[in-house]
C-alpha cells in the first residue's frame, strides 16, 4: 500500500498555480477539485455583487473576497467561492503566503455536481469550527441555498424565498433572482 506524503500549509501555498486546476488542502493531503463551470462562476459573481452592493450601500464593516484561501487548521486550507471578512479585524489577521489564518465570517460555497455530500459536510464543519459565523451552500440544480450557522441552526432558502443573514442586517437576496437568466449556463 502506497503512503501519501503530507505537506504543510506553507508548502501547499507555495505550490505553483496550474491553469484549470483548483486545489485545497485537508489534513496535509492535496485535494484536486474540478474546474468551475460557467454556472458556478456566474453564481460566484452574483453573490459577490449582491454582497458588495450591500456593503457599499450600508457602509458595513466587511470586505468581499472571491477564491481567497483560509488556513483553518494545522494542515487544512479551504478556498470558499465567496467570503466576507470584517474590515475592522482584517489588519490583525495573520497571513500565510497570501491566505488568511482562521475562517471568514461568512463562507459561500457553490456546490458542484461533482462534489460529494460528505466532503461538503466536512468543509462546512471546518469553517464553523474555525470560527465562521455562517456558511451558505448554494445548490444550482435545485435553486436553493442551505444556511448553516455556528449556533447549530440551519435554514433552507428556496424559490420564492429570500436569503437573509443576521450577520448582514438589511441584506435580503431573492433566491429566484440569483438564478435569473442563468438557465443557458446549466450543464
């Protein structure tokens, strides 16, 4: 039986980028993820636009990031599709070769059709255990968003409903509008 060489967060973050390949690190093991589909990318853009517009309108204490790495544990780096980090704490967050140590306040994951439910569950728990207030798992095919909170509360927002978050007062995203006009991008 072959053994896999484990690597550190620093070694992982020093790896050269390869076009079309997305990598994460889990307990020292490299995880190669499928390239994002056009629908996945469009939803990333929609979420960052909604959150960015809300921040600009309200002056909220957040930055919005797309594909920023977070060193969650000793040998684990996760890269949420969209994340929100408080501006007021950003300067004091340790950086590890471009990634931030700890979790974002909000991690948004667009769930790929190739993503395993067990892996997604693990990722959600890692974000929450590392200090995230909430994680949104976005399901493009069924057009709904599962909201997981550090408190243990979960909520499902689907068609005809709004995505709201107590962390982000006043942000109210109509779930239907997230997917509006993206039908042609579905795989």
